[in-house]
C-alpha cells in the first residue's frame, strides 16, 4: 500500500521509489523526475509577470507537472475545456499567457531547463484554479477553486472509495481539463500513490488495458451509453473493481447494461463545478438513493437541495437549483432542475435560453423545449407556428421551418445542444388548470402504434410482426401495477391493420370469441395473423409470440 501524501506536501522533497505515472509507451515516471519537471515549470512561470495563466495539455503527466509548477510559482491557473481557437480567444482577456498544446501564435510558455530552486510545501489557500461552466443563463461562468477545497474533496473520495480501489490501476476516458477528470485521474492518484495513466479514447484499447490488471474505470454517461456490444466485456470480470460515472445523470438502462456487461455496478458521483462532489450512489438496485460524501451535509430548502461542505469556498449553506426529496433510507432523490438547466452529453444546456432563441424567429408564436429520456437523452421542441397552415399542411412547410430554426440556433448552440426532434402544434397542450405540463409535452413524442413489418398480404390473409416499443403510449397508466399491452389496444390494432390489408366495410357489428390468454409486455415481438372472410364480413385475428398465443378473436362488420 502506497503512502498517502497531502497534495500540499507532495513536492516538499523528492520521494524515492514512488511512481507518479506511465507515459503513452508504458515507461514509468518516478517521483524524482516529476519533481524536476515541476521545478522547471516553476522557474518558467516565476520568470514572467502576471498572475493568471491558462493551461491546456493533451498529455496528463505534462499537465500535472505544469499545474504544480504554476502553483509553486504563485500563479492562478485557468483551465479551458479544449484548445480550439474560440476557447482560447475567450480565455485571452483573463490571462497573461498560455502553456501547453496551443497554437504557436499564442507563444506558449516552455519549461526552463536550468538550475532550479527547491520547491517546499504549498500553502493550500494560496493555490487557485479557475474552471468554466455555464450558469443559469447558459453563458460561461468562471468558478474559482482553492487547493484546500480540492484537497478536501480528494480526502472525501479516499474515505468513500479508497478501500475499493486500493491496488488498482485507474483508467479513464475523461479529460484532466475538466474538474471530474482532474480529481479522479490526477489529484487523487498523486495523493494516494497510484500511477497516472494515459487517457483512453478507443473502446478496444480500454478493454485491453482494463483486463490486464486490477483496474478502475473513470468515465462519463456519454461514454457508458455507447459501449459496443461486440467487444469481450466479460474479460473484465474479476479484474474491474469499480466503474465511476459523473458529469451528468446516468440513465437507468445504461447503468443496468454496464452492470450486466462489465460485471460491476457503476458508481455515480453527483456534484458540480461550484459545489464540488456532493453525493454518490451505486446501481446495485434500481433507482438507488444518493448518499452524501464524507464531510458533506445536506438539507432540503423549499424543495431544493442545499449543501454545506469543505469543498465549498466557505462554511455557508449553498442552495442549488436541483429539486430533491429526502428518502426513508437517509439519502435523497433528485427530481430535476428548478432553473431548467439540463445536461446533454455532459454539456449544460439552458432550456430557457433555447426557448428565447426560438421565440426570436418571426415564424414562431410559442415554443417549449424539453428533454426526452432514454438511453441517449435528446432535446425536443414543441413549436406553435404563427402560420396555422404549417401544422395542417404537408411535410415541406414543416421541414422548411425546421431548417430555418436550426440555422438560427446554430449561431449560438452546437449540434449537441440543439433540439433533435420537433413537433408542430396549433396550441400548446394544457391541463385542467390551464398549465403546460412536462408529461403532456412528452406525450407528443410517444409513438401511438408499433411499426408494422408486413410478412404477407393476400386477398384473404395477412401476417405482420410488431415489436412493442417500451415508449408506446398504450403502456402508460392503463394498468397501474404493471406495464402490459391492453386488450383494447390489441383489438384496435387488429382492426386498423385489417382495414389496411383488406376492403373491410365501415360498420362495426360485434366481437365474437375474443380470448386473452397471455399478457404482452414492452420489448415483446408479436406476430399478428389476420384472416378476412369477405362473404361473411368477419375479420379473424391472432397474436402470438415465442411465449405462445396472447389473444385471438373475430370481429364482424357490414356495409350499414
């Protein structure tokens, strides 16, 4: 077991035998060499005026050396999420210069390869880091973090998960330029003596690395939702100790899939750039409650979560915009955002800002933007056009308006943070109290029918298969205790597709010999056999699947 070293004392002296990390080729970097690299960066920063410097490095070990070098030189560090010109342009007014993998025109600082001073210990409250996130308006906001806040958060991670990850390698898909990656892939390993490892970009490389030794995976929901099924995930069973996920909500389907494929229930860590880590939960069961990290206190104020912790800049209670309720097990459950800030692919998106942008278009009378749940959450827009003909006319008019609105949003939102699905309505759906509800908006995107796959269509016989999408509207609310396909829906579908296959008279007379034998559930694949006796005016139907016969019967019609 490696010696635990407080981050402020990490470079008080070179530490023999301690490995800091491994580079892309697998070569180890020992503490003495890392100490020298930090000295070189300290000398480079100390030789320049100006307190604030922006860092961007692709290589995690080089980043760590530059970060501690800047702190030892008394500098405040700004972290950009990437090194795109637009990001660097936005940082430029805030900093004196750049270091790392940025375009040469920015004149990035280089380490000084000369005699350097001894480093000593850091004063935690004097070392600062600035990260950027989106605030309630959707505009980027600078969040300052002191080393004492970061160090206490690392202490909390060790107290909560240290025993679980002891002796394991930490592999991650998360960039160290983000606060989550910084904590899990840089600061926590440095303090605990675990080696910093290169970031993994490709699933094949990741599986190979995780299977080679006892390991921990640090990932995001965006990554975990896209695990390719064809890889040998079973090779990780027995080697993978933990899977961490943060940066956004991990959908239930993705969490259960990770648990089944990787053999480990994923652990979600909840927090924000402003608050640091707040709580965690492990998907050993369905819909687990959130448990506070060590040292974090929480309470519910007017329906919203408030926290007090050493990860915050002071001892005051900090009220979030996350709606929450206390659970009977001592934890809490999150109920969505009060300020309509959501996360899509770990990107904060203001639904209010999207709606304001869409309402600015002269062809839009009103609009609501919502998040559609699923394995991959999507943004969706329900639009009331100024011209009612858009809702009743052909696809061409709706497609033209959708393209115009997408072009408008492209000026301020990238493809990830723009709606992908659209509905056009004469008026927004209102409940009995005259309010637009999330449920009513979401219902507009629910399929009302399964997609038929016709196998046979003849004069008196037709056959088709139906896959029962869990999102079908007929599964909601008909049977409160279970999601099963109602018999009335089976009758309706048989008649609907019977009319599509045959020339059935308009007048319904009666039903005969209707039997419901086995329930059908979401994701079942049903075969529907239809028989039409034109002479007698009788439509026969029979639903079957691998489980047997679900229902059958006859429906009589006449011309009236």
